[in-house]
């Protein structure tokens, strides 16, 4: 744990919190989250809680599937921000199929849900926590972990975010590769807003055909007024990555 003086940038604290024996290719560290007088972060396949001086309070190992057994579960996940709900936190970890809720004070598990095709911990929408998996968006009750609703999502699992008024926004822009794709009713290019409480469709906007050069949105960010998405990401995809701009309703 390193702390610096905001006025000068000089180091005022340097403290070893935990030593981890983990393969370098599997080693990922998540952004620390401040909850009361505690810092919580993920390192490797462990969840760590320490005080503001770097003294560990508890360490919890998370379920981990080796990439040799399931490459996509590790490679397709990022270290998503921790979801905070009072004294509880909800976390996921690259390489783990679990969505787990932990009490910050004790490190004890409150509930967990296994989702083998998990891709992202999207965030908090009202009393639910939203996750995206391959082809689905799911909502779990923050207190109990009970599945509240599930909705099909044809876009990239990263193209889901929490919007205003506890709505869930998703973008599906499949690439049309053949002329007959234009007549395929299952190949829909849409932006949707779902009610975070029950998953019902609130609004849907179809993306016009003259934007066919934009496809496979993989990241969304918003300032509350507009949404910016990153698309066309990946090797051998001329003319390269594109930014898209969407005005929220």
C-alpha cells in the first residue's frame, strides 16, 4: 500500500499488505475500494481487506478455474469495480465463475451464485446487482442473491451498463457479412433500455443501416447525458477501432 501527499506527490506511507505466489500471466490487481475505514481489493484470485495503514484484516480466496481448463472464463473477464451495498460487497474475479457477496467487516460469504458463462459484473440497479454473461443479462437480489430476472442479449457482454433511473442499457450491433443478413429477422442491431427492477423493456432504438460499418461494441462509458462506445476492436479489422456516440433518452 502506497500513500502520497496530494500537495507534493511525496510518499508518506509504503507498507506490504500481502505476499502472493501466483503465476505472472495470471496476476491481476483490482482498483482498491474505500469502504468506511477499510480498503478492499482483488489480487490474483484473492479478495483482500486492510486498514488505511496497510494492516490486513482478512483475506478470502475466490473460486478459480485454471485457464488451461477454460481459457474464455479468464481471458474474457476484466477486474470489474466492486459493488458496494452497505456493509456488503459483491465481486467477481477473472477466472472465477462465481458472483459472490461478502461482508466487509468479517470477510464471511453472504451469498454466491455460479455462472459458468460469466463475463462482467455490470453494477447496481436499485435493489439488484446486474451481471452479463454469454447471451444474457441477469439480475440478482443484493440481499439474498436470488435471481430476479434474466433477459437475452445478443451483443458483446461488455456492451452493457447501468443508465439513469436504475435502467440497464445494452447495445447489440452484430456485423452483417452477407447480403442475406440484411433480411435476417434474428440479426437485430438495436440499443435497449431495461427496467433494472424487473427486466422489462423500457425503450428500444434500431440502429439504421447506414451505420453498418460500426459493429461489436465492446465498451460503454457515460456522463449521464451521452454514451460513448468503443467498437470494431481487434486485429485485422480495417479501418480499426471506432468511437460511437449515443444520446440517452
